[in-house]
């Protein structure tokens, strides 16, 4: 088949799916990218909206695909049909494909904690951050007219962040800086506001390098305005409080859950196989799609999975590749090379995922991290580290997705 005849459909326009589309376009193909949103969400930048309200974290696909041979379809995916090699969409449209890339990302994992999903907010999109900020302001405004000695006053000014992973840590840093400002704007005593960061493990960022984990944990232990609770998970959530495993009860009207992710629930749904029978995708830990070193899903023809909905393994450590934007970006580039090689019946080495480093923001004025490639170097907790992280984010926004 000629290039223009080969149809590559990409499900999801996050860091992995978008990069796959860009790389295929650069090689002369015309991929089809399907996403329910009209924009690419810059997820690593989302916590910064708390202190930088004017920050633009949505980049329209129409802007990114201008002068590119990438077909964009905005719709929700209903089912994959291998009998007629098509993706069925909510508006009844069918998108045909020869190759399929599943890059639908992740969603919040509530780990079956009673009441948590019903009574918490999440932080998985730009719109949800805005909703979270509006909620805090509404609580503060209501508290202004309530007796200060009442339990309701305390619960309205209490914010619980559940989960000490990267998102929870970065959100907490932003809130430490911003909550006093919001309180003063509304006429609330900043000293009455209570911020709690709860992590089930004994350290923050336990899945990252130990030096970074220790550095960030010690930094937050030194913050007087933060109630850091380690080694004690949330047992149950209610509309006006959370109960911890040790029996402690924290009155609160604001629970933000950042404690974990799982693959997009779409991968749980059955698809139609080549014979028209319902079948299930092979999923592993975190409901992520199991793939080989070329991101191919086992026993499913010409189908690849990348990003947070895929269980991509590091061959050296035999551990899953980190679920972050940098890893997803590199998977997107690699899968394009793998697909093109398969089209041409060529065998190439699997693309490596070599991370250049990791940066963590601790609010708008502090950050830390490490550089890995070409050598390992740890950055101090400082304003310069935060600026460095900002520069990396700007490069992605202004250069990497506009090539």
C-alpha cells in the first residue's frame, strides 16, 4: 500500500498520542487522531494554575495541526471493531484503520475507599482545577459569615489533599503559597486556614529517586502552614470530614484526591474481534494494557498501546516506565518508528525510553529535581530549580508540539 492509503488511527491526544501523530506526519503519513476534547491539555502544568490564574494549559488541536496532514476527529470512542477494522464513535461515525494506537491516558483510582469518589474532587484536567479553586473561594466566602468557634467554620477552611505523589506534592506547594492570598482577598484570617497533605507511605514521592523523595519530604516537614500526615491512609470520606486509618477525624468541606491513577476505563470494555465475537484486552497492574517491547498488544493485529493506559516495561530494571509526560512523549515518537518499520516489513531495535531527568515544583518559588542524561546531577530546593522546570515546560509548549 502507498503511504496515503495506509490508515493509522490514534485514540487520544495526550502527550503520547499527539507525539505519535506528529512523528507520522513528519514521515509523510496522514494519521487520524480522535479525542473527545478539542484541545491538548498540558497536564504537568495544571497545578501551576493555582498561583498563575492566567496560565494557558489548553492548546487547540486546530492550532497544532495547522499545515500538518493530521486529520482530527472530536468525538467519544464507543468500541473497536476488528471485523471491519474500524473505530465506532458516539456520533455513529466509523473511522477505518490499518494500524491502531491506543493512547487514552489514565483516570483517577479511588482504590475502593468508602465515600471517596462521591465526596472528593480530582485534579485531572484544567477545568477541574478551575472548579477546585472556585469551590475553595465559595467555602471561604461562606465561612466569613459563620461563627468562628463553630465546627462548620473549621471545616469550611480545612483543605485535605489526599496522596503524596507528584500531583499531590505540586498541588500542596501551590496551596501553601496561595491559600493565604485567597483568604486575605475574601477577608478571612489566613491563620484560620488549615491545609492537610495525607500520604499512606512514610515518605512523599516514594516511587521516585530516594534522594528526591527525602528532599521533598523534609522540605514539607519544615512548612509550618502544612499539616503533613505520613504513614496513615484515608479510611473513609464523608461530605464534611475524612477519617484516617488511625482513627483521627479531620473536619473538611474540601477533599482533593490525587492518590493514584489507573488506565482509562475504556480499556476494560470488550471489542469485536475479527470474527465478530466480543473479546477483552489483556490488562495488568492498574488495568494497563499489556504490551511487548514494540508497544504491540499481544494477539491483537496491528494494535499498539502507549502512555498511561499501557504497561510499558523498562528492560533493564524490569519495572514499569514512569507514568509522566516525558516518558509518554518518547513512547509516542517510538511507536511511530515501530509502525513505519512494520509497514515496510523491516526489523528495528525497540526504541529506548531514556529519561533526561525529573523536575518537581514545590510552589511558584521553589522546586527541585535531578538531571539523568548524560550524567546524574541533583538540583537543590531553590527558585532556580523552579525556573528550570518552567523552561522545560515552555520548550514543550512552544517547540516540541509545534514541529
